[in-house]
C-alpha cells in the first residue's frame, strides 16, 4: 500500500489514544455488514448473523442482547421494529460476536510471512501556525507478533489493547512518544 493512497483514504479524525486507530483498522478489516442497523436490510442481516446457530445466539446474549426468543422472532419476521436502544444493542452485539468470530482468521493474516507492515500517520498539523508545527512524518514498521493485539481487540479490552500497542510502538525508538496521538494507522492484511 503506497502512502499516497493511504493518505487519500484516511479520515481526518484524531484518535484519543494510541490504540484507537489500531482498533478502528481491525474493525474495518473484520466488518462484514456495511448497511447501517437503522436500515431494514442492515437490521435483518445482523439478526440473521446473531441467530443463525445456537452458538451465535448464545454469544449474542453474552454480548448484551437480552430480549426473548419471541421478540427476536417478531423482529426477524418484521412484525415489530426494535427501539433505538435495542438497535444499539443489536449493533454492539453484532460487532462483538463478529470480532470473536474473525479473530483467528485475522491473526493468521496479520502474522503471515513474518508480520504485517504498518504505517503510522501523525496528527495533521496543517491548521497549526508554521513556527509551532512539529517535524513529524509518517513512520513505517513491521509488526511481527499480533497475538496480544488481536486477542485484546477481540474481547473488547481497551486498556489491554492500549498496552499491547504501546509494546509494539516502542520499537520506533526514542521517537515513539511523537506517535502517541495519531490520525491514522494503516496496514494491508
């Protein structure tokens, strides 16, 4: 992936801490259903995903979807529509179950061939007056072991992911602190 293509597609969003960008990229790689949950097609697709097997239904219930089977059936048959709060629960449960289901596959992809090349893009400083801008450029590195990163991401352990990512970026040497807040972390897996 060339840095120009990555720069064109990256959203100009500041990540609150170092692992937000990594979690966002892993979510992007794992995301299956693109249609929003507020649209009928997106809702039905998520409900089918969450109720396809007894195992997925149990995982959905563990993830916070605690409605009765009768209510789920009514939603699937489109006789009733979930409230906004339930739409959020459905979407959150879908994301958590999806993360769990794709973690092994994603880990194999990221660890393949000795690791995955990662580009770290610092904050966009174009709005900062010239004399106050820091000279920070994007950095590239190869991450060889993704096990802890993917494991903490899959279970939704934000602090664990933050710690795991910090252990990786210290390989940038004395400059790693300049990449604590970033615009984007990009990797092609």
